[in-house]
C-alpha cells in the first residue's frame, strides 16, 4: 500500500477511537436489542482498505475468506454467498443437479423439515418444486426429535433440511445416521448455530451440506452474506456452478483457462471449442459475495470463539437469574450439546394469568427488544396455505410456539448489567400478575 493509503488507514483508526463511546447503561432508557454485531477498529480498517483498493466484486479476498471459513468449520470446501437465505437456496438446489444421477431430487420428491422456524429453511424446497414434510418440535429445545424424523420418511422422501433452533443443536449425530441408513441427503441450516457443538463435534459438520449466515444478528458478520460448506467435492462443484450463473467453468474471478482446455470442450450441442467460460451446465443464479464483505469476514472470523463464549455466558447468567420464575418455561440445551446461543427462548405457560402479548409489551415499555420464534407454525401463514406439503403427526408444539413463545438476546454486546435488568424486568412482570 502507498504511503498515502497508510496515512488514510491511520486516520481511520483515529476516527474509530473518536467515535467509540463508553456509554453508560441506563435501565429503561438504553435499548437492550435482541441481536447486535460487535465491530471494532480492525473491522473498520479492513473495510476501508478493501474500498481503497476498489475490491467491489468477488475476488482474491473472498477466496481467502472461503478457505479460512472452511477451515474454521472443519470442512473441505466453503462457498460465500450474498446471504444466509441464498445459502439455503443454493444448498437445496444443489441436490437437484443431474450430476447426482439417480440420487438427484426431482419435482414431487419430499424433504423433511420442521414446521416451526424461519421461512428460508422451507422456501427452497417449494422453490425447487419439491414437497416439504413438516414435523413438530419439542418445547424447551425447540428442535425435532430423531424419532419424529424417522417417522416422517416416506417412499418419495429424498432429503432432510433442518435448522439448529436458536443455536441449540438438534440431535445431529442420530439424524445423520437416519439419513445415511435411508439414503437421504442431510442439509444443516447452521445459520443460528455457528460455533455450537454436539457430542464434541461442530454443528455444520454432520450433514452433506451446511449453511451459515453472516447477517449482523448472527455470530460473525460481513454485513450481508452467508456461505455453504461441504466435504463432498461433487456437491461442492455443483454449489459453485449454481452460485456462479450455472457455468461449467471453475476459473476464479480474473483467471482464464485454469483447466488448460478452455477452447477444446464439446458440451451439449455447442460447437467444438466453444468458450468454456460461457458454457452452462446448470440453471443457476448469481449469489456471490464481494471482497468488501469478505474483508470484514476475515477480521471477524478469528473472534468467533470469544463471541460464542460471550453468548454462552450471557445465556447462563439469564438462565440462572430466572431459574425459579413461575408461569414461564425456560429453554434447555439439547443433551450432549454445547450451544453457541443465538437467543433465549421463553414460553408462557398455558395456565399463566397473562398472555405473551402482555409480557412482550411490558418488556418493550422498558426498552427490551423481543422477537417471536420466527414464523412459528409455517403452515398457518397465508404464503403456505395452498402449497403442497405433508404433515406427520400433529403440530401442537409448533402451535404453542406460535401463540406463546418469544425470545430475547444473549449476544456479546450485552453487558452483565443489561442481562440483570432483563431478568429483573421479567420477575417484576410475573410478580405483579
């Protein structure tokens, strides 16, 4: 970098110090948000340095971040996307590739998923002409059990796609075994659980494919952004193709003729020697990330262990402070798991003398932000009423989640004073009802 560039970055560091405010927490005045990113001087400098170099598309920085991201997850390959939602779309669409032969998912095939959750775990199933098979979850962990997954398998079932609920791992080892025994693909939506483990193994490493989100609410951030990770090189090649317009070529941005056969292919009914860079083997998308986003990812990624530990610490502080609170069901980690918590779920008991709405309105009056458990029971939303699907068992817990569950934050921005005030506010409300 030039001397002028170094001077600019020194000014950025000074600017960051000037902007940083050691704000005093004022109960009832300072917002306690359900989610929040931790961005420091290093992050600000990385973004400006990438901007100075006009790194406005996907390039060398994105490639470097992909490699470090894959290594951090313990997977062979990772591919950046423009969002976690796009990562989910890409992962599921990959399973429809003709390159998978008889295992490829075809319109009308089924994918088992949870009824209660975020729409982008389910939408790719419908967007690919497939049929979601909805199963219920458990109160407390908010994940489906292996038994429910096994019960849902039918003649046309080809895959399982599940999210680790609010960072709490589902029984990934058992569900992966069910998938293996029944020749099913498993996609782990790891967007809320980056840094969690199940039986000592990182979530996102049990399935054929795993997705991560880098939206600011999540464990690390690139602003917008996400990724797909896999150990399967065939699946990885399809992910890359579908992400990059569906092209057959695998040259990195700015590179040509990596295979040394650019003008010697004969594919489809194209003429011999048609430029491989413009030959397409999939009906794909453009879901790439940018070097600007990846520059931020590179500075965020090493902080993941500290961020995850802060989430665990805040979750435990809150859980301990609420241990004996009446009329509220508190969350529980899945046995044998160590969650990197995304949020703290609370369910109002059926015989409570108050409603969820009354409670969240009270918290809102104290500047404490809350969120529903995403969409709750997706089958009750207008978007899904007339869409093909199958339900196995009842969805009674998903209905409870829809009507009585919400969550509050445990992210690293929260201080012990904020967590204590959150717990105190919940106790104040309950005692007065």
